[in-house]
């Protein structure tokens, strides 16, 4: 009796990747079926839905070498280990956990068991072919069964389930300076350049993308004023053999830069990092020893389709912790929503309880606290949560051991696995998505872009646009009417030459207030210090920013007043006061020309002195480059 094709396909969809790779040899029909994008998508969907009963975890585990290198090579010629007998080494592994609910009378007891460990061996021939020395690979990210690995010299995409590896070519765009570079290099000082990488899936183009960017380097002008440079970012599309530079304007506000630092995950066409918000300009006491006074921690997302970054504020309840080092955060996915674990560590001997926050469905940056873990066991309180699997919370304890914590029974289950890199542990999905060539395109991926996303996407002129909006608030010092009129004339002259949005003359006293509701911002503003200030223009300044592209630098007296506003709103540092004359992306030559035009349009503008008597609170949408949605919601003055 022959098995029907439909039944055969259903059976094949349940098989693990390695088995399917072997079955390609059965016949041409089987080969074509298993390579078919529709079959690949359905297999991926089945694997994702199977995590209700089976969990796969990808990590670098610590193992003790039990034989000499020569002995191991005889048993496994593909092995690339250089560890001596008795030494500890990191091994990339996939752990498989299954539920064994039938073996317990308590439905909430720890019912997960480790049923398999698969070590991932990077073939020696592959390492030799890509021309890099033997060195450990770290786990950078994961999406739909594809893992991004990194070493000091290279990035590698692999699907460990089917044994495919491919090295990503080096990118040519991002700057690199050595830490010991002389101060007079190119006439500027540069400090450490950080590189950070993420990986995700674009559901619109059906492409997998790697994004890499610089986090910072500093420039010092002729007056020894220190500025953070704008980010540079590049994107590599899997299946292509080149990188493309992308726009990073959305990582900038009027007075700050968003720094993506720690890649967390990819979900529904978005990549997510933990990052910080940092003032663009540093002062000598800030930059000593490469220390920075950040405005706070935030989540930074990257839309893989539009290739645009967004800053997402954390819940206002965590505001007291985000400007210090006393906050552990870990992003995860819960019930098809973005969520994160938060552990606020205070000055006491033990940390506060864990909390899990879930992003609301309206995608407007609102968060809801879902639960709190209040374990009484000291070991629980010292462990770091990583992911949820039903009632089980996957954690790494203070001794770097993998444990499961049951949220209902508050019991721990220890797993005989040790890891040194808890931040690189990922929940893995088995798939047969290829990393070779362009055959990886999928017809649809249910677990990546579901129907629930429809209310978050609109189509404008045939283009996909995101409806996500996160607002920040800004306190502006408003010049008198006669001064504003004079400055407007200069702005109009610059816009006629270089374009750019229409700007209301203002000086940001407090440029970016995140993690605060409109009501809280209004209450703070209502009782803010209100002193008249006499300010003087110091000089015309041009910078390689979108905001403050051409601006008037005010004297330091206004900065001292801005400090009072900063402390009132809970910040520990404030920005130097600039009055922007032009927003835009200009070349160095164009910026020089713009500075000359300012002096032509108003020869005495650098000697301008005026009194500030009015302040305004604005609600800012940093994604709106037209500024049309920027709204004045309150003002005070005499």
C-alpha cells in the first residue's frame, strides 16, 4: 500500500533537519520537495510551534578535555580543538529539553528534562578556507535556525542543524582606530571605537540581514571641546557578497545619541539591543578614563525592512535605576510579545525581586508588569533569568550553571551544564533554512510575521510604514519675539540654500526626557525653577549632526541654569546650550559654506545678547524629521 503524498509531506515536516538532509538522496522528487521554499517555511513553523513540548537552547558550555588532542583527532578528524587534556574549554552546543508531565502528579512541578546534547563542530577545513587562526567563536544572535557567530577576525553565519557554514566578507565602511593611536592623528583625538552586530529577518523582502555599527569615537575641536561622532552603520544581506551603508539619523535627538550596545534578539522583523542615551558633547570631567555620564538605559530596535532604528524607553517605574549600573535587563519573547526581565540591584546585600514587563499590543512603548519572581532561595535571587518556557524560567545561577525555576512551585531544577557566557544563551529553533546562496527565500514564516502585526503596519503610496511611536519630552528656552524674528531670517536664508525643515527658534535646556508620561512631565515642568537669564551668543558652530548641523553656541551661564532643570527632572548632567539654525546632512564643505552664509545674513549675530523669560515643554517624536508633530504642551514665563 502506497502512502499518499500529502501524508508523506506531513510526516517529513516533523523530522529533524539532519534526517531531512539525508532524505534528499532518496529521489529527485524528495530533493526538490525538501528544497522547496514552501516546505522550508512549513518545517520552520512546525519547529517553532513544537516548543510547547520541546525546548532547544544554543550556548557555549564548559567541558573538561578528557583526552589529548592527537587522540581526539583520531576519533573526530573534523575537530578543531587545541585544548590539552585536563583543561577546560568552551564548546558550542545545542541542548534539548522535553516535558515529562506524565511522570509527575503535580502539574506545576519541575517537569523538564535534558534529553540531548549536540556539540557543534566547526569543520577544520572551513576555518582553514576562511583564512583565520584557530580561535573561539562567540554567539552573536539567532533567527529561524540560523546562528551568527563571531571571532576577533570574522563573522560566520551557520545553520548547525544542517551543518552549513559561511563566512561574511569584511565590511569596508566603518572606521577603526587603535586604542594607542597618537593624539595628533589627522589633527584629532580619537577614543575607542566599539563595533556591535545584530542579526534578523526582513519579512518584506524575505531576506536575512546582519547589521553592524560603531558605537562611538570622539572628536576634539580647536577649543578642546569633546564631541561624540555620529554613528555609522552597515547592513549585509545574506546571499549577497557586499555591505551597504545605511542612515543612522534616527539614533540622534537634538542633544543626545542612542548607543546600541548589547544585542538581545530578533523578533517579527525587528532586531533589539540594550543601549544607552548619551549627550553628544562631553566635558573634561566626563571623559577622564573613558567614563561617560549616560542619560539612561533604553531599548533600541532596528526595523529590518525600512532599515531604521528606534529608541524605546523603559517603564517609568524603573527610572531610578536606568541611570546607574544597578539594573540587570534581558529581553525575551512572551506570548508573541516583546518582554524583558528586570532585576534592580540596590545597596543591600541581596537584589530586589525579578520583574517581567511586556510591551502592550498597541506598539506605542507602553509596558505592563506581568509578574514578579520573589524566590526565597538565595541562589534564585542571585540567578539571571533568560527565557520563559511555560511555567519554567530558564536561568543561569551565580556559579554559571544552567537551572530551571518553576514560577508556581518556586522550586529549582539544576542542569549539569556550565557556561561562562550567560549573555549569549539563546532559545534555538531547528530549521532547514540554508545559508548558502539565495535559495533561503521563504514564502511565509508564521512565527516571524503573523496576522497580529497588521494593526502595526500601514501602507503609504505602496510602501510599508511602521506605526510605532515613542515620545520624549524637551524643555526649550524661548527667545523674545524680536530676537526670534531676527533668527528666523537667518534660518530662512539657510533653508533656501540647503533645504531642511522649518525650525522654531529655541534653545534646548533639557533635550531628551525619556521614561516619563505626559502627566509626569507636565507636573515636573509646572514646579521647575524659573529664573530670568541673560544669554549671549558665543559663536557660530557647525557639526556633523543632523540636529545642530549649523547652530549658535551660547555662553556658559545658560549651561549653569540648565543644570538646575536637569536635577529637577532627575538627571545628573546637562547639555551645552545651542540654538540650531539648520537641521540637515551636509558635507564638511557645505557646513563651512553654511557658517559663512550665517555671517553674511547677519553680521552681528555673534554679539547678540538677550533675556530669556519664557520656557516651553514640547512633546517630541524623534522619527518625525519634518517636525510637524512636535507639540508645545505647556509654557511658563513672565
